[in-house]
C-alpha cells in the first residue's frame, strides 16, 4: 500500500493490502462524496461480489 496509508494505519511501508473506492454521484453526474477503504492483508482472503 502507499506510504500515506501505511503511516495512517501504523503498519510497515509497502505492506500488502487492498483498497476499495466508492464514488457517489448526484443526478447531474457531479461527485457528492468519495469513500476509500484500505485494509492490510494478513492472510489469504476471498471476496465475493454480489449484485
């Protein structure tokens, strides 16, 4: 993960991880807000996307 994320989470620089980015737009296509979720990978994970 990036340096800023690692410092913020208090983990070693370059630690493996993943980020999920969610962007919400209004009816005019303008950005309302952006959410970024970062997590360090400790073990092998499996993600299932439903939808």
